[in-house]
């Protein structure tokens, strides 16, 4: 869908459902409780991760559970695990947005990527930004750069701040020369 197109009622419904899911809607009460317990026990890795896994068993692929895992791994410095979750989020975002399965094949006309009014494309963009960042942090600069360039291709106005990541990778590559 072009970025200047009005959202269809179906798109509005999908956006509302994703917004609800991202805020915990549709999450079984027991899974929500495990996410809460994971947050409360954040300082005890094994306990927190066990609660995340229990939430996942109750609500596999729910955005709130995936985001919980991502944040836990990211803030614990477990970047390889965070990247694994980012890849799952990218797959989910592609399905939710009716996009090609691989981010490299996504084109600007596939969704309103430059609009913060469209939650589904925004979920994809922020997920791809996290993926790019993690790739860079893990030393995969080429993959990280490609993901950032895709972000800028999808949204040349750079509403999510991908250009900053491009500047970082440029500096790192200059320092390596």
C-alpha cells in the first residue's frame, strides 16, 4: 500500500488488533501473570527466564511474550538470544503485514512504512531496526548495514531514526581502516 493511501477498514482493524496484542490484549491471564513474574524476578535470570518460557507455552508467538523475551535478553546482554527473538519478531511482522517472508524482499509499496499511524508497518520497522542494531553489536556489520539501508529505502523520511545506525556503522568501518 502506498504511504499516502488511506488505510482500509481492514487495515484499521488489523492495526487495532496488533495494538491490542502489543499492549497485552488476547494474552491469556496466566501468561500475563508469568510475564509479570518474569519482570518481578528480573534479577534472578533462571527464574525470570522460566516465567518467560511458561508465558510462551501458554501464548506462543504472542507479541507481548516475544517482546518480553527480547527485552530480557537484550538488557541481560545476551545479544545472540535477543537476535534469535528479533528474527522471530521479523517473521511475525512479515506475516501480520502480508509481506514477503524475508525482509530483503520487502518494498516501500508493500505497506505504509513511513506512517506512525499504521501500527503493523511500524512494528515491522522497529523490529528490523532492532535486528540491524543487534547484527552490528555482534560484529555483523554488512548485515546490519543492509538492514539499515532497507529501513531507509522503506521510509526515506527516517521516522524511526535508522540513519543514526548507519552513521555508527560508518564510523566503525572508518576506525577499522
